C-alpha cells in the first residue's frame, strides 16, 4: 500500500509538469505555488490595463462623485499631467479628479486614473503638498502596484488570453467580476512596502517637476496629527500605513539627497488662489 501511494504521488508531480519542481516540496508551500502560478500569467497589455482601470474608476465614482467645480478639476488635472510627464509612463491617458467627499484619502487605479478627496485637499497648505500626494499616487500606476496585487488573487482563474478577452468584453459577467475583484483591492489597501516605495518615488517625481520635495512629508505630518478615531480618516488608516511611520521612513530616505530642489516661485500663490475661489463657489450639501 505504501509503495502504491509513492507511485501515485510521483505520477501526480509528473502530471503537473511543466510547473517548476521547486514549487512542490514536502511542506506543500502554498505561497510558493501561488507565486509560480502568478509568474505564469501572461503580462497584461497597456490597453487591457487602461480598460481595467477605467472600470474600477467607474465603480469608485459610483460611491463618491467628482466635485462639481470645473475650475478646480481643471487645475488638479493640469498639475497631475505635468507631474506624469516626469515619469517613465508619460503617454498613458492620465485622468485626475477630486472626489466630493469630506473623508481624507487618495488612490489611483491602473491605467492612469488618480483621485484625491476634497477632504484631503482641504488639509493641504500649498501646491507642493498637492504635487507630492499626486506624485505618490502616480507612482503606484507607474510601478503597477495594484496590478501586481490583483495578480495574486483576482486574476488567478484566468489563463492565457482569457483575461484579455474578458477585459475587452465590457458589460459581460466576466468583465464585471474582474472589475469587482479589482475594486476590492482598494477597500483593503496595497502592500505596505508598495506604499513606502510610492512615497520615495513620489518625492523624486515632484522634485523633477520643480516642486519642493518636502511637500509630501508636509502632508504626512498633517495627517499624523489627526486623531485616527476621526471618521474622516478611518478609511485612509485602514488602507494605508500609519502616516507617522511613513513620515519617519521617508525623511530618513530623503536625508541629504533632495535639499537642492526648491519650489517654483511662480506657483507659490496659485494653490491658495484656486482654493479661495473654490470655497467661494462651492459649498457641499449637508447630509
């Protein structure tokens, strides 16, 4: 009987070829097996990435619409696209938007859809801080952090061209399933190391674009001072590492490296002017 079991086990491993043999050990390491499957997935094309990001963005906008202020939206889009030009993916069809919610948060979906909440915008003091936050989110898109997270779960049942076919069948049950699974990533948050990496890359992008590299640390300092029990920051604290931890790690990484970069004098008052006009034009409806 023992010999029969050993033979059966050998046949099972042979049937699983061409999976790399190192993925199968006596401990049945499921994490290694998952990594093997993930590596075998066909790389997603940029067209499919954009399609997926558009679907996820539509889901997120269903929960919180854009602020109905065309001037504010145009300002944030101009700034965001200027920052994106200083990355390795300037040709993506970048879209930026301010969501009409008082909660404090920001996120980006694959393909170049970047959102910041009105609640977070009102916490900022200048354009360098806004540039730093947008650059952080742009970094997630450039490095495909959300896509890599989805590959470890949402995409595993799709093989070869099946995923691409599903993404190009907008309105189908398969497309909706993929987009829903992708949207759940934003409810859970990305890997902490991805957030730390986006902080480091974000300050570099902002500096390349001519902004004070300490804009993002300034925002993190403000967020670290907010009571984590405040309802306005509940989702941000759930989906992002602690701002104080991010600030400490980021300042350590920046020390002695970016002091030569300074803010552009010509934009010093632009943020204050835009926000003053926004506050005069728009008052959110009380719920």
